């Protein structure tokens, strides 16, 4: 192997390493989001009493701030992975509008969720002032109910991404099939929007399930993508060594 071959190999490895990191961002997102389970207990669901709401925000001020920070990073990391998918899908399905639909919906999903996360600080301030307790209770219901609307763009993200996956590009069939389960969870997440007083209450289990379902599915896609990127890197190295 001459100096030129050494240079080409080093350049190939340097250029491909970022792709592996980008592909792994979906797994990173899940790890960060999962850590929030240990930080903050479930928020009061829709219809909780004034005392329950006030007590929650008054006693979880610090942990709530930490939760905001970690959840925000997790969602932005998920958006990072969607950006990776977008660039990859533009090559795999170049004439399809689905990749653009996926990244646009993903941006709306993450942006919508982060705005709602920021309200935690406002609520903590209201919990410290007895004059705003009734207002806090009303806004708490609006908060958990409004957050469920994020299930709509999240559904579009999963559908657009799964329809963009091709087996010829290394995406397994089970990954696309599992997207139906995620979509079903998102549809259940929309139930509180239509029937707030139903058994599926906003702020309850369905709220967390709708978010984690998408993040878990993206993490599975991330694992597949990381493997394919590492395989491609090894293949490129093999081609380099074959010239020795």
C-alpha cells in the first residue's frame, strides 16, 4: 500500500465516522428520555383536583427543571436522527415527497412538545402564589390536554418514515410492520382530545406511551441504520485493503 492508499483509507474512515454517529442518535435519544423516568413522577392527569395540581408543582420545582432539560435534549436528539433519515431517504427514494413530510412533521412534533415543556417553570411559579392556584388548576388541564395534539405530527412522522423504507436499502420488513403499532398508540393518544373525560386521560399513561412509542421506534430504526453504516465502513476498508 503506497502513501496515496493510506491517505484514501484515512479519509474514508474520517468521512464515514460522522455517519455512524448520526445513525446512532436515535438510540441516544431513547437513553436520555428513559432517564427522565427517574427524575420526575407522573404529572397530574386531566381532571385532577386543585390540591393535587398545586402540591405537584410546588414539590417538584427542581426535579421539574431537570426533567425539562433532559426531555428537551432527548427530543432534539430525536430530531437529529430524523435529519439523518431525511438525508438518507433523499438518496433511497429521491422522487418521493415523504422524506420532506417526515422532517417537516418531526420539526413540528419536537417544537410543539418543547414549548409545552417550558410551561413547567410557569406553573411552578404559580404554585408558590395562592392567588393563582385556581388559574394553575385550569391551565394544568389545558396543558396535559393540549400536549396530546403532538400525537398528530408524531403519527405523520412514523408513517412517512416507514413508507420511505425499502428492503433493498437494508431496512428490515419487521421495522415497517412495527410502525403500525406505534401509529395505533398515537391514535389512542388522540382520544383525550375528542373525549377528555374518557378512561384514557391526558397526562396519564397514554401521554407517556405516545411519546415513548415514537422514540422507541426511532431507536430501533437507529440500531438498524448504525449497523448498516458500520457495515458500509467495513466494506470500504475491505476495498482499500484489497489494493495492497
